């Protein structure tokens, strides 16, 4: 019904009822590129089904409802018994159930599993990001558990199940389980070797009692957790179930839930262990080495999650400007707005192409390709550093494309903006990633060679890329002051890798614009400063969602 004072016109319609997967050319092309042709038909069908659900009005309502109704901690029941339960809105369970049933908690051991799962994670995360935390940790727990074949045999079928069931029960009685993680403590933060939680061996082999705290324990409603604690032999990894085999609840006291900037739908907690039963994972004193596989997998998910936020933000910005008229015509056709949109689209596509290349490397490494494994050791922390850093400015600029409409909650853009800094902090902030790249350069034989082979595949195709590779090699040759230059070096390595992938696989107009701005030095400090003479209209049109 129209108002009595005016007719509502010149408003962009909602971006709804579309296939999030099929509308993303960079993503669909990556799936086609990295999957065996025999897998493509099934993969496209599954991803488009998920994409249509992600683009539906119903799923978008779930995302809003989960964010607007954050979890609630119940420490005690009505009779005063300690229960330590977290209640979630039904929308959270619907989002999580769809993620699990779509295979987003399992890429391991199936052909093309990591590429298919990464594409699905990128698609479904555009609906709502918070529930992706337990999805990511459940998927990532598998390599850590495989250090103990008996534990893996017991738990892996539950972790990789496509059935989601909420509620605390003995894991053996549930068709599928979720995993969380607890590493961070008050006094240590990222320095997990400063952890003080104690692990005392019990009579049964491999069993311990834990006493201590965790300052950030993600997804505390999960069925089990991987945690780090100090055993007699040093820092060790442990599996802590919420419910024991006999049906009694393990000691897992949730002190409070964190009041966070974003990620509001997900529960992040502080927990106390007091004689908490745990099972050792791996050898005593090798906790970091045991859990590093989980860390690496969650880092890739940080890249995917940031790529998802960027893609959704850019899609919304282009959609709005295509339907909004100002100053005599559609905003999307204004030269300066087109420059902004193209610049944002470049950042989004570069993030997607890099994330999917890393997913393909995981598939190859799992099949025994040691060169791809070496590439991951260097490229994952570099990508995690750079892509997650770029996420917030991309989302903020995309929000500005909607003007005042973007600043109000109903647009959905503020939720994306609040979410955008998380992945740069999760699983090691920027300095941690940069220093990890240095460790890989110094301590992982073949990592730099694998990286240089990868970027070298595009050598000679673009003079700006060639110049950037040469400059990067000069920086790598001087390791005297490398730590103080670590961020700059890792940024350059990530940009060179993105540029090489785009030169090989993206349309010429995309690769040309990326190399001219990110590698050629003709780029300002804000988005919308691409040099004159590029085919910006084609770049924007490629990123546009056709509804």
C-alpha cells in the first residue's frame, strides 16, 4: 500500500531467489578447473541445489534470525543442578543442519572432496557466518585425530556423518557429532606454550584428568573438543567429550559467553576444567605438532569465509547500483562508481581463485603429492594473512555503495561488516601468520620451491607480474631484517600468487586490471582508484548477479 504523501520509487529490489553458486562465475569456473570431469556433473548439481537454498528468502530469514537471537547460557537447571547448556534459536539449528547434510563437515578421503566442500562452504557462508565455526572445526578435527588410529576409527565416522542432531548425549548414541576447540588461555593468547592447564595421567593408558581454564572455547555446545594442556611430558593434545560413555556429563563448566563485535549467532565461551576426563591425542609433549593439521584446515576456512563475505558484499553493491538511479542514470553506469565496483570485484575474484586453488592442493596432498603439501605449508598462512586482511575494507566500501541504505540493519550490510574482522583474528592474527610464513621459509624443505614453481607457471604472460616476482625474489634474498619486514613480504607473496592465478585462469580484463593495480603500482590507497584505460564494465558485469 502506498503512503498518503508519496509513491515509493527508485529502490533496489531484494537480492533473493537466485542460485548463489551458479551466479558466481569465478567460483563455478574454479570448480570446473579443479575437479575431475567425471565428478563435475554430480558436483554442479549438489552445489547448485545448495546455491538455490542459500539464495532463497527462507534461508536469508534464517540468517537474520540467528544473528538477531544470540545464544543463551544456562548454567543450572530449575533445581540448581549444574548443566552448562547453551540454547540457540531454531534458525541456528536449521543453518547448521543444512551445512552438515550438505557435506560441509567432511572433505577427507573422497575424490575432489576438498574442492567440493570448499565451494559449498563458500556458498553457504554467504547466508550466515557464525554457524560456520563448528562446521569448520568438525571438518578440521580429522587430521589431528588421525595421529591416533584407534581414536580416528572411533570418531571419524561420527565427524563425517551428514546427520545433525543437537543436544548432549553419549557420542555413541548420536548419528553425527560436532567438534570444538580450546587452545587459548588468558595469560598466553596465541602463545599456547604458555598454557597452564594441567593434565594428570589416570590409571588407564591414554586417559588424563585436566584442571585449568580456556579463555576462548569455541562452540561450547559441541559433542567433543580438542584442547591443549601441560602433561608430564610437555604440551599435549587431548580429546574432551561433553558427555561420557556412561551418560554422565564431563566436568565442563561454562563461566560465561563472550559479548562479541560480530559472529553473534555463535557461542564463544570461557570454560573451566576441574578433574575433567580426557583422552590423549598423539604423543605427550607434541601437542602443537598434533593439532597443526586442524589449525591449517581452519586457516583455509578463514580464507573461504572471508571470500564468502567479500563475494556477498560485492554482489549486494553491484545489485543495488544496477537498480538505483541518480544524477540522470543508473549508478552502475557512472564512471567513478564503476571504478569502485570493478576494484571490489577484483578483490573478491582474487580471493575466490586463491582459496579454491588451495582446496585443490589439499586434494592433491591427500593423494600423496608432496609438492602440493609443501605449497600448502607456505601458501595457507600467506593467504590467510592477506585475504582476511582485505575482507573488512572490501565490505566497508561495498556498504558505502548503498549509501545510507547500507548503514541500516535491514540491508544486511552491517551484519557483514561486523563479521568481516573475525577471520583475521581467528586461529592466529596477522603477525602469527606472517611469522609462520617465515618459519615455513626457513624450516620446510621444498616450500619455497613449490611456491616459486606455482607462480612461475605464469611467467612471461604479464610484464607487471614478472616485475613483481623479481622484486619479491630480491626481498627474499635479504633475510637479515626479514622479521620486521614480514608483513610486507607476505603481502607481496600473496599478491604475486593471486596475480599468477588470475593471469592463467581469469578473463584478460580481470587479470589486466589486477596486475595494473596490485602489481604495477598504479593504484591508490582507497578502492575506486584503478588506472584509466581498463575494461571496467566487463569486470563489473562478470561479478553481477542476474536475477
